[in-house]
C-alpha cells in the first residue's frame, strides 16, 4: 500500500482552539454517555486548549515521580499550593488520557496514577471549600476528583477521535487498525466502520 | 496573564455560549489586558467605521484559587471575570447579529449570567443553597457608585431585575428556553420579561 502523492492536508481549521476541542469533547460525552456537568466539560475543553501551547505538555508529569510531585504540592505554603495541586491534577488527567499507553509501557499502574490525580484535585477542592461558608458545597474540583477515571476515559476517547480524524491516507488507516487491534478502542472501531471497514479480531480459527 | 486566568476565561466563555446556544465568538483570552493592582473589570470598546475594537481589562489576582468558584461562595475576582466575559460575549453576539446593545442590557445580562453559571452548569444546587446564592449575589451587595448617579441607578436596576428574573427559573422545565429568549431580547423586552417574574 502506498501513500497517495495528493493526500489531503491534515491541518484542521478552527477560529480558536476551544472551537476545535469543544465539539470533539461534546461528541465523546454524548456518544459514551459520560456523566459530566457543563462546568466540568468546559474545564476539560479549556484544559486541552491550554495544553496545545508550547511548554504545556506536562513534561514534569511524565518525567518525575508523581508521589514526589504530590508531596511537593502538599508541602507548598500559601496560594501557590492550590495552583500546584491543580496543575498536577491537570497534568495527570491529560497524560493519563492522551498517553496512557506510555505510562503502562513504563510499568505504571493506571489506577495508581488516577488515584494520585484524584488526590491532587480533591486537595485543591478542599482548599476551595475552606473559603466557602458551606463546607459541603459542590465544586468543580470535587467532581473532577470523584470521577477522575471517567474523565481519563473521556480524554482517551478524545485522543482516539483526533487520531481517527487525522488518518487520511491508506497508511494512516492501517496504523489506526493496528492500534484498534492493540487497544480495542470503541472510538477507533467506530472510525474504521465509518470508513467501510468491519474491524474484527482474529478468532484463531483456520479457514 | 497566568494560566489560571486562561483556563477560567475559556471555561466561562464556553459555558455562556453553550447555555444560550450562541455561535462561537473569538477567544476572549486574545482580548484580555491586565489592569493595575486596584483596577476593576472593564470592557473597553471603540467603534471605527465598520470595525469594533474590544479589550477586556481585568485586575491581577494574587491567589489562583480565587479564579475557581465553588458553585456556592464565589470570590470577587471570579465574579469580575464572569462579568467581563459576559460583556465580551454579549457585545460580540450583538455585533454579529448587527443589533444594538445598551449598558443596562450588558449589566443585566451579566448579573443573570453569574447566577446561571453558579446554579445551573455545575452539580445541582438544592433549594437552600440556591436561595443562599441568590441572597449573596443580589441582596448582600455593595455598590461602588452612589444611588443618585447614572451608573449607580443602572447597576441597582440591573441587580433588581436580574434577581427577579432568575428567582423564577429554578425547577422550571422550560428554563433553557426562557434563558435563551431573554438573552436574545433587547432592553425593553428584557425589562418586561424580568418584571413579569
């Protein structure tokens, strides 16, 4: 199979980055029936928009022990503590969703990573609640903490959806199929079917 | 401008546009300028020929936590940010649809938007919390302008009308439709809808 010389461009046009991610996130929530408030959905879109900028790729989350980062955040005094907890929660959420395979290849247990991310958000939420007169008031970060694994799955779906959208050549579709074989991603499976392919895993039977 | 500002600005813009079913306006982040230490939120507009120049001036925030509102108990910094984004989105929408906008409309819509974002886009608030939020936003308020000034009268009227309008939204099945109708209404219709509450 060869790559066509006149392959269409893979540049997505949108007036701003939130425009680009908004519909992708909304579609994933609707398709999978994720239980996210509008506020949380908007936060995730804004998070993705932030991470498109250079220097925001969560390098620290990928390169340093997460327990160390959480401990450092918890030991940080004053207003900076909230920000470090939020950034850590964001980083873990983003990396777990977009680079989950990378973490697993490093031998990191996804549940453990998610627990750390949820802890970071939960502590950020606790700092917010301390200021509110109503200590049990609902807030965005408690939602992100309580449903952390669901939000990781949401970002993983978004990542797969973006990969599927960018697969515009035969070679890219084959790679998408190979990725579907490895991950069993429903999003990729749907994308393959939309291209007229019926993704089927080998049954081991001899024909 | 800091990352927390970016995140909150974009989140608030997205939530407002989604609630009211608006076409996407330009990214508000590109129009924000940071003001001085004691400045307040200000939307600066300048119309020249067919062009509309917009800048949203926001005060700096020392504590990033103030930019994230619990759905009950928002900070002054968060409320100023919401007011600014509300003005920005409203002006952009009215310019897009080539309709005029008055300062009272802007203030009234912003007062409504604060309650809508806190009460209806996050985890549901029980009636007690919803009532407490209404009290915080509309009853226990302090005005920077005296009651006998034009600005003072406008802010008080916007506050009063918004309080009446949002009070009847909780629990209504047609809440979203009512909000969208209110958003697209001009000044006279907005006042009529609010006073009908």
